[in-house]
């Protein structure tokens, strides 16, 4: 075993949805730094996708489009299929949130979130299955990495009902997908991010010190934290991690002991 290649993505082709900013852009940048041959990023705003691809270099390719619809999914799959005969890594990162009080939470806020966060994730993977299968082997499985959230592992105090339900669904759906896809030498897993600066988590972006106060590690996540976890799962190092959710959260899920369980000295 050449351990110097353990975390290498040399020669691999990846797609990152929602890859123009935030966590998606962090993952795309990390894949490129780890040696990926090509990383395709997709998102709805064409100008932002193009700007990010230009910033990340010639091996990052912009494929703008709205994958919240079946037509958008089909267009992305067709475009990618015209460019590539196989796909090593799919990162299902595109997502949306919605917050409203329980008494007035709208049906639109339910349908939009569940459709993009759960339904799109499943059907994009289904439609790209032939390309993933073409790249996969026992010695080098293809990878599907779904981006869930710590909110899929425990509740948060905000009234984001459909978002929290959708991310819990992603965690469980990943396990079921993994059981099926491993038969084709495709390894599926998921990342559950905590607080990372992004448009979706504006508190971590605009007031990181305030956000850090509620995190056991006392800081918000960085590109190194997110890229490191994604590279681990995407590379040879993660080949035996099947269906497992990986919290990258500074201890939010597993490291926090509520004050009522501590003694007066704080221990």
C-alpha cells in the first residue's frame, strides 16, 4: 500500500451540486487540491457558477442549471454525459432552508425544501448511476457523498421544520441507498456539517464569534475542515465507509454536555 496516495484524488472526475459557494465550493476546492482531474460545479445562478469556476482554475468546469425540476436534472445529466463517459464522485450538496412559525408554516416551505433536499438528491443519483457504475470497481469504488446536516441528527432551536425533517431523511436515505449501491461498487455516505460560513448560515458568516459561543470547539468550521472530511470520504481512505453519517461540527452533536448535567464547578 502506497500511503502517500491514501488521500489522493488523482485522475478522478467529480460533480458537486450547489458548488458555486459555501460548503459546495469548499468541497470543490478541496477536491482540486487533492488532485482531481476535473470537478464540475453546478448551481442555479450562472454568473456565480462561472465566477467560482474561474477562481478555482481550468480543472473546475461550470455547469449552471436549476436541478430542482426534472427538466433541470435531465439537462445536467445530458450535458455531463456528453462530456464524460464515467463519473468517480458525486456530491449531492444543493439544498435550501425555510423558517416560519409553526402556526403559519406554509405548504410551499415544505414542498420546496423536501423536493430539493431529498427528492432531487435521489433522482440525480439515479440518473447518474450509469456513469458512476462505469467508473466503479472493487479496487476503486465510485463515491456518492450526500450533504445532510447536524440538524438531521439532533434538533435545533429554530422553527425550520421542513429543513430539519429533510436532513434527517437524507441521513436515513443515504443508508438505504448505500445498501443498494455497494452492490455496484459505489460507496454512498453523508456529511453532517455544523456551523460553516455560507449564504444558508449567515450567522456563521457574519458573526462567527457569536456562533462559536455555542460550539464546543469554540469556532465555526473552515474550508480545511470541510474539504478534509470530503476528501477522506472521496479518496481511498474512505472506501470502507459505507452509509455512515460523518458529523463535521466541532462537537455540536457529540461533544456538548448540557449544563444541568454538570456540577457547580463546571465539570
